[in-house]
C-alpha cells in the first residue's frame, strides 16, 4: 500500500515524506489526479495545492478518483478545504484545519493561502497563512501565555494583511502601530518547528502517521456517477498519459501530433466526422445534397447551416473565399459539415483519441514524445527560451508553411481543431519540430 501525498510548504523539510509507504508529490494542480496511476491498494492525501499561476485541482478530478475506488483524504491546507467541500461525496477530511472549515470557523480559501518557493528550495514558505496565526494564538491563549483579547487582536491584524505580504517583518511593522509588538513577536517565534509549530504542518504529519498506522477508516465505497460534461471530457483527454509512462505525452498531445504532422489527417478527419455525424446528430437530415461517388455519403446540412448564405459562411470562417468557385455544392456541404462538427454538447471536436489511430498508437506515442523533448533540449541550451513565449504569428506562419496552405483558418478546421486558438495552444509545444521539418524539407539536395 502506498499513500500518494501532494504537499509543499506544509511539509517542507519534513522527514515524514521519507517514510516507507509514502510517495511524495509536489503541491497538487489541475490535472495531477488524471495523471496519477495509483495501485489497487493505494490512497491519496492532498495537503497543499497551487491555484494562482495554474488552475487548482478540480472537484470532478477528486470525484473521478473516488468513483474509481481510490480512498482520498485532505488535511492542513487546500486539502482541508477540498475535503470540506467533498465531505458528503467520498473525500475524508483530517485534522484541526479541516474541522475549522467544517464547523464554520473558517470560510475563505485565502485563510490557508501563503506564498512559497519552488522545488529547488523545498517549497519553503515565504509568508504565514492565517490558519497558522490562529493555531498559535489559540494554543498560547489556552496555556495562559497570551491574553485572549491580545490573541484576537493579533489574528485580526494578520487578517488585515494580504497573504502574499504576511511576513514576520510585515506583521511586526503593523504590530508596532497597534502596540502589539510583544504579542506578535511571541506568536511568530512560536511558529518555529522546534516550538509550538505550524498547525498546517502538525495536521499534515499527523494525517500521514494515522494513515500509515491504519487509524483512519477508509471512506465507504459509494455509488457516485460523475457526469461526463464537456469540460470533464476535455480535462481527461488533456491530462491522462497516453501510456503507463506518466512523463510521456498525454492523450491530447498524442492526438495533436497526429493532427499536426500526419499528411493525410484531413482525410482521416473527414472520414471520422462522416462516420460519426449521424450517431451524434440523428436529427441532421433535412436538405439532401445527393450522394458522392468519392465519399459514398448522402450529405445533409442541419437547418441553421442550410439557412446561411455562402457569403455568411465565408464571413464566419467556415469556407474560404476561393472555395465558393472551386467546390461544387456537394463538396462544399462536406467541408461545412466537417468544419462545424462538434461532439455533444457542442464544444469539442474530439473528446478522445479516435479509434482509427489505434493501429499507429505505438509509433505516434514515440514520435510525439521525441518531438516534445526538443523543448527541454532547447531550454537547456538557451535558458531564455520558453515555448510559451513564441508569438502566435510565428506559429501560424510556420505551420502554414509546413502544410503548404494559404488558408490557415479553414485548414486547421480540416485537421480537427475547433478554432485557431485551440490549434495554437496545441501547436505551441511542437513549434520547434515544425520549424525543423520545414528546414529539412526545403534544404537543397546536395549531389
């Protein structure tokens, strides 16, 4: 049995993360539970999480994990907050901070927030969370070392400072203005781990010890059905690894590789849409356009598309201006259907890697992993480079050159992207590869 612990500043430098049976992960972020591959008897403990520079762990990720039979617990920080939100939906809360949220003493997400460093400094905290101040003042007041009125004033002083600036220096500076310097100095001194300590650290260490010792009952397996909303499907595709190697490409990255680099993907995508159009939208079939020997399909447009003029289809970016002259009515209808196709409920073109790619899955995974590694190699050679900084006009220009198209907005739709924006998001990690392919293709043949 392994306990997967997502923790950062609450357990910075703590030896409990080195105990047998503990697998330590960085603070949890959106997608981490989709990437996790827990064993049959494993459980998950969420302690810390990130939420400002990246999306926080989503509630549906937690529900998904519990519905799959994995016990999931929360304590100390973001974990306590999520456990309170899910206490009737499979997640178990542990510790004092969880109890404060459950009982209404805490109501704000910001009460557990602080700023901290990255992994290279052990996720060391730079500021104090409000719950840490509350925990110490409670214990000092209970022991008779701090007057209850002064304790309340210290908490309110700490609450008045934003968590991002709640340092020892900021607390003491504000305390001097309110004649609370001695009380605040006592509180911040007791936050040291060799003294009373931080309630977040105490809760997190106790949770791990209790779980390892079997002192916590696993939540009873409930019948939870997680609705497969459009966003839920997109998140699973975006973050689920394509193979057992969690450091390899995700299923979305693998699909993006196929969309971007397989020369025949537009044809594959057209066949995929036409094969799935009727099952997905059985009501489509009002205005017949006749059958095509090339596709073998009778083509139908839904009423709202059939009502649009050719100029309106061009204005909406569904058809290129030149296609009004080069495509007959049937082929124009095919292009309109392919470029407007969406899975129910109307946002995604693909919510999973299409089964048509299954025969090529091993090669696609290897090739996409190899091309994605070009980014880390480039960043090692040039620390100032990051794929996120590549201007979108360069991405557009390079892939238009790779595909030899002058109609990028419609071509990306033919490759199964729902918009230029989605194309750019998925193409960005592959920009270096596209540039290399174009350079190799256009290099003069040496004799």
